C-alpha cells in the first residue's frame, strides 16, 4: 500500500496533539448521528465521533435559539474509537477513521419506512440515528444539491462563505422560495420514494443543515456530504468527484429507481448531472436546474453568467430532459409536465 500523502500525515499529527490537549481539559467523546438509509440487502449507518465540551456544562440549543455557525466547528475528530451499532437487535462493531467518521453497511434488512438504531461507545448507548428504507418497489427518487439550490449560501467565495458559516447565526440564512413545496409535492406523488441531499459541504455543518431543512419544511432524507481537508493522495478532496461517486453508488444500490436530479447553475451541477445521465441513462428521469441571478453568479464563481458546461452543446451527447427556473415555483410546473408525460414506446 502506498504511503499516505504528507498532508494527511501532517493533519493526523495535528489532530492527535489537539485531541490530547482537549482530553486533558475535560473534553469528551460524543456521537453525532446522521440520517442513514437501507435497501433490500443492507442498512448504511453514518455518524461522526468528535471531542466536545462536556454537554452537562453547556447550554442546550433548541429551534428557537440563535446558534452561531462557528459552534459546528468547535470540535475535534475522535479517531480509532470503537463504536457499537445496534440494528434490529443485532450488534455490529466498528472503529472511527482518521476523520472520526463511521460509514458502515450492515447486512440487516428492515421493512420500508423510518426506523431508529442505537450507537454506543464504551458499553453505553449514547445516540440514536434515524434510518429510512424506501419502498422496494419504488421507481422514482429525488436527489437535491444544497448550496444555492435549497439554501442561499453564496459558496464558494471564501470571505462570504466564511462569514455565512462562522459568523452568522443559522436562522439568518435564506431559503430558496418554493423548493420545499416542490419536493414535498414530488414525494407525495410517489409514496415511499427515496430522497437524498447531495452536497460538497463539510460534515461539520450537517447538524446545522438538518435543522435548517426541518425548520423550512423540507422533507427529511439522508445527507451525503464530504470531509474537507487533506486526503491520502493530496491536500484537498474533490467536491465534483464526491458527487460523481455518490450518484454512481445510488445507481448501484437502487437499480430500479429513476432519479430527478436538482441543482443550480452556479457551479458544476449541470455538467455533473449531464455526465451521469449520459453514463446512466436508465437511472435519470429528469434534471432540474435553479438559475442563479447575475449577482448570485458573481458571488458563486466571479462572473455574472452561469458556468459553461463543456458538453452542453454536443449534439451526440444523450442526456435527460432538463428544465430551468429561478426557484421552486418556476421549476414545479415544468417538472410536473415532464413527470406526467407518457413514456415513449
């Protein structure tokens, strides 16, 4: 096996030192569960173990309190920590990775619907995670980007991203009009369908995003995010590759599902979704693209026009039907028209 990139070794060395200092100061391990999912063969459990201040000495935050974004980052990963996962009465053991994550597929089949599983450390049951199992007969699914698709974050411009993430409280972030209603209506027309939120954002922000989505009426679903920072091959992870990998995995795990992919034209969603539609034509039903305003485009990537899709003008490139609009209200009638259109014979 090749030796890890020196950037990842440097990060590991830094995390070990920080963890030692924090443990001496009384910080303790805690589990941050994420929404998982399952199919007819397994259940995927996603969580992170971090070091945080003793919760008994910290205020509890609820939906009505102001929470500054920086609080999500006042943690340190707890690496190589044994974690027990209890699913439907069966116990599975795993260990956190170098980022404090567990991403475990356990061979347990649960009936369709929402379920709770238990996560524990040191012999104690410390957290519960929700798991959604779609209807095994579902042929419709929804995948949504987050940044500038359901929430206006103006990423990835560094200063604005830092302000939105670290300084502003989470309730000050703006919602994209009509998107929550659009998703609710699409899923109401297809009971038991899977719903995923796919983002290049860091896992640290997942609790904040989950609260935001719930507060603004978005349907619940697993978040598929990434871990910023060094990897075993370089200094930074590729957000585009993260999305490509996640889409390919969903295609394998739900082979009978045709997806509606929703994103925005501020970054690479049109190209990524178009590429996926080209390589997996039987897995894409439609693509919905939220059009950013010229001001939002400037904040997103520096120019007042959408990012160009290199393959958009290739007449030989097969792709799914693509609709565009500035918000959910504009996308709704277009997507409904596509979804109710008779299949070609």
